C-alpha cells in the first residue's frame, strides 16, 4: 500500500456492540477502501496498530496533538475505543498524517424499485446511520446499455423518468451528510448498491 495520495480513517462505534469498525480510505477521485478492521472496543491499542501495520505493509501509529497544535505525542496505551475516538488524534501511515472521522454519516442499505415506469415518481428505499435523509444528497444517472458511468439526469430524493429514459438503466448516487460532513457515496441501480 502506497502512502502517496490523501487518506482518511473512518471509525464507527455503535453502543451495545463489542467491536468497532476501522476503515482506512484513499480519497481523491472517489474513495477506495485500503484497509478494514474490526477490533474489540476493549482490546489493546498496540495489538490493533500492529495488525493494521502488517495489513498496510508499513508502520501505523496513533498520534495526539497538543491543544495549541504545537506538538504531538504517540499514543501507545488504552483501549481501542478510547484511543481512536479521543479528540485531537490522527493516524500516521508511515509519515503521512491521516485524519480520523468518528461515526461518519453512512448509507447502510439502498435500493430502487425493481420496476420503474415512465412518468411515475421513483425514490430509493434507504437505511442511513448518523445522517438524516433531509441532509442527504441524491444524484440520478441514466445508464447506457452495457453499463458505464452514464449521464446525470437529476438531483433530489425523487426522480420522474421520462420517455428518454425508456430502455436505459437508472441509478441514484446517495451522499449521506450530517451538517458539513459527508460520508461515503453509494450508488444503487439495476445491480444493487455499491460504493461510488
């Protein structure tokens, strides 16, 4: 795994679950998952970082910034939950500084109706986490035969297909939001949901 490019670490912690989800993403031109782990919340931080380093193929450490931002120290002790969710912390991937986002807005499930009719409003069925549908962005795409990116044909939760959509595929890209924070975009269409 290369340290080139920008990265971010997403940490999802849900009350009542014994594990947490830690996902390292490469950002820029879309988001690509590079590393995913589910350490125990009460597990040892050193063990979690060692496993992440092994998967990443380079040293991974957790660093805490001072309140004034003038200095930092490596965090070596504590449980996974308290270590990854504390304020002013970031991950070091080799020498690259990686920001940590805790409980980002997310699309857990999304689908379109199996049958879409010209002139009848269509909207996705979705399940969101740490986001409200009123803050979520929707982009509709007309897909050419044989697949491909397609052409954006609308925005908003609801789309009304027209005659130009007959015989074409239809997909919606869902970008979950909470305030100014954006989660990982998901696109759903004829084949089901996948990360955009």
